[in-house]
C-alpha cells in the first residue's frame, strides 16, 4: 500500500512543481520575446529613418551606395522610379521579386490583409508611420522642386520567413521614387530559438531533479506513517496475545469447575477471578494509552511537594521490597524544594511503575534507590537498581507498547505497557523520561519535570 501511495505522491508533487515551473518559463519567454521583438522593431525604425533621411539628400543613387546600404544581406532594397525598377534590381531572384510585389500590395491595401496570395499575414503589425512632409525651402538639396516623402513600416511573414518592412514614397523633380527596404528577422528568430531550447533543457533538468527530490521527500514523509502502522500492527498482535492467555485460563477453569466440587471449585473460581482482574488491568492500560494518543488525556496541574510524594512512595514500596529481601533507600536534598506544578496522581503513577519494575527485575538481595534532585530549571526523580540492566540497543525501544527487554519473561502483571504509560504521562507534563546505566550495573530511570 505504501509503495503505491509513495508513487502517487511523487507523481502528484512532481506534476504540480512541473506545471508551476513550465508556467513561469512560458511567462518569462513570452515577456522576453516580446521585448526582443520590440527592441528589434525600434532599432529598425531608427535605422530606416536615418537611412532614408540620407537618401533624401542624394541627387544620384549609385549601385555602390545601395550595396553598402544592404550591408551584406542585412537589408534587401528595391527601388523603382515612376514604376520602372532600377537596374540594380535585376540581380533579384524570382522569389525576391514576388516578395517585393507582395510587400507593395500590402502597402497599397493597408491596413487590411492581402487575400489570395502566398503571403501569410499572421504577424502583420504597423509599428511606425511618418506622414508626408515637404523639405523646407532653402535646404541643401540641389533639386528644383521640393521633396515630399511618406514612410510606413510593418512586420510580415512571407512563406516561412519573417521580415521588417519599410516603404517610402518620395516625390521630387516631378517624378515618384518608390523605395522598399526589408530586413530579414532570421537573427532574431535564431536568438529566440536558442533561448527556447535553453529553457527547454533547463526545464527538463529541473523536472528530473524535482521528481528525484519528490521521491525522497515523500518517502521521508511516509516513513513515520509506515512505522506507526507497523507499531499498531505489533500492538494489536501483542494485545491479542496478552488477552488470549488469561481468556484461555478462564475458559478452561470455567469448564473444569462444572465437574469440580468443594475446594477444587473454589480454586477454579479464584483462578477465574485472578485472570479476570489481569484482563481488566490490561484493558485499563490499553484504554489509558488510547486516551493519551487521541489527545483527550486530562492533566490537572496543581503545586505538589515532590519530596513528600517521594517519601510516601518509599513507605508504600518498602514492604514489597523487604518481602523480596531488597534494600530500598531514598535520597532527598537537604534544602527544601519549591512546589512543582503537576498532576499528583499521574506522577505518582509514573513513579509507582518505575519502582514496581525495579523491584520486580532486581534479584534477591539487591538494592533500589529513590533519588530526588533539583538544578534550578527542572526537578529530577530517579529510580536506581542493580539488576541485570538494559542493553544499549534496546534503550530506545523499552518505551514502546508491549515491549519487554526480557522476551522470555512470563511473570503475570507485566504486559510491557507500564513504561509506555509513564512516558505518555511525562510528555503530557512537557517533561522528559530517560534510562541510563547505573554505575556498577543495573538501570537508572530519570523523570525530569519543568
């Protein structure tokens, strides 16, 4: 199940980030390409204004000057005088002649698109226009008649190539000079294609990296859920096992008591009662942990004098320890301690669990010590024993549900829930509980309360 969820989350996270990345890339490319086109058109407009202004003041337009103006293919120039092409135009190919004819028809039919021609008006845009103007009297030109020139520029797509086009009509000396200047947009398109290809590579690389990151990120997110599910499965299995044993004893005793008489029946009934109480304690512990896990555990904090609480616990467990020939001692600070805000009943339950475990696991003739200390910021209550101790590899696991360091232990009353309950109570008080090795052997459990 988790593999499918992991894969689906990876695809979801990768898809969302990829869509966002592509949307941002397309937005940037659109803005960048529009800026490049506007810059190109503005530069073309300035160049045309400069070029045609110089042409206005020339009496003779030579082939050398036109070749220089074309700039090795930078511009294509077509000039007619009263409808008659210049001899310079004879070098044009059939495709270029058709191109100039289409451009001139666009000028004549402007601003509407050209219909019925190979011209594709997908990018037609008039971007500058200069109204007709006459040369001022007394200018440097040697012409007898004043000059009248109109200027119009636009972009176009002819077949598969894009151009910036400029058309100027100059009237002077009683004649009309028609000038068509085209600037191929191949360099602009090449720059746009390079930019698109670069962004494509970057987007593909980013999507691959984001997918790889999503795979590991979602796996880290699902890891606690997977571990929690495994703990729940172990909890259910352990709870079923713990409940099955007393239930089997109860059923067998109930069946045997039907045929028993007198004292034997009483023994069976006592066994049923004992196992029933054991099941009741187990169920109570499970319900307690369920309440803590759901966050509905109520903690009523009141000022509590922990030294008094520790002494009361010492007195309560001293007979239990003496019965097993275990020395139980208590160590309190000489100075009086301030009252600590906590739930007295819950903290008593925590220390009772620790003392009960210490007395149970400490061998006959051993010792257990109850220690109370304070460092100003927190108060520590420790339970030390000189029992078998806990291996380092198991110190982090002993607070899990139904975990027992001694897997073969079968003593009734130890379900492996006590330390888990103690841990939940301490955490509810925003405190800490830890375990360490007792010098000389054994274990020391320490509860720290703020």
